C-alpha cells in the first residue's frame, strides 16, 4: 500500500493552503471535501506545480460513515494514510438556545465526531509509516465561548483529545500536533454568520502562514502550535490572568459585535 497524506476540508481556506504546503514538501496527497469542483481545481494546480495530481474524494464528512468511506476509497486505490490532516470544520455565531439545533449538532458531527473517527481509524497505517496527525483547532480552544458556545466547546475537545493522543501514540512513532490559529480571512466567517464588515483580530495571521506553521510543527513533533505572537499571548495569558467572569463578559461582547 502506498502512503499518502490525507487532507480534509481541502477545498478552501487553511485546508487548501495546507495541501499546497504538504505538496511543496514532496508529500503525495489525497484531498477530501464536499465540493468536488474546488478539489479538482486544487488538484490540477498541484499537478501544474510539478507534483503528482492528487486523487480527490467528494464526501460529506459530517455523515456517520465518512471515515469508513474514506478507508474503502483509499484501499481501492492501493493507498493508506501516513499523515492525516483533520482540517474540515465550521462555526456558528449566536446564542446556543436560538441557533438551529440541527446545525449545531451537525457542527459537532463534523468538528468533533468525524475528527475523532479519522484520528483513530487509521492508527495502524500511521504507525506503519511513522506518520502523524495534524488536528486543526483554534485559539477558541483555550477560552470560554459565549456567543459561539458549541464551536468553542468543540475546539476545546480537539485540543484536549490531540494532546492526549500526542502522549498515547508517541510510543508507536506517531506524531500528533494540534494547530490552533486565531481568526483567519477565509470562507469560515461567512459560514459562521459573521458580518462581512466586521474586522478580524487586528494581528490576524494569513492562511498561508498558518499552514506553514502547522506543517513545521508536525514535522518537529510539537504538541500544540499557535501561529502569531498575539495569538500565543492570548492563549497563554488570558485564561490565567483575566478573571473568568471578566473573560466571559468580554468574549460575549465581542461575539455579539461580530454577528451579522
């Protein structure tokens, strides 16, 4: 079986940049997302850069059988994961009691359940190739999330889960890194319901820089990567130095201001 790097949510934003970074460093890829045309365009661009054209899998990752379908599609092509990049996900801004429950449960399915399933389904092949997992969380993982409660809680799960796997899977030669970017200008904002005229975090890091930082962190075996000095300070200091009730109020106010 040929080892590959599997990247979910590769059709746009950070996922697309991660695909470009891994390809540039010589990895053979498999691209996964719902939007097949976007994936084909990216695959063609990677081929034009001199790398093999990656296979694309147009799969709705929120479906319960997504990991099983990915495994079957890879096996049919004689491929198996050496590295898995769990990037697919989305957020929603608004009061949890007012947002549609089905959308919030779908967010859990994609951001948490599918990431967990993919992280655990291919441990044998990751160990065989001494590969790794790059799980994309957010600086939200370090903070409480009024105004985006389910999203923040899900990212906290991803961080905790990834840090535990970093320890558990190390004896098998598997690197596990959690990438925690701050706000990035991608399609994420529109999907989350953030008004287009609302400014991002003033020291936002580009998707390209986030992808580069994530790749380097995984290759170095880092447990957690937070791109950008301002984001590092926010993640490290705010939960420790700011009283919890003050932090909750400030984040609540910011989320309300970001709403469309």
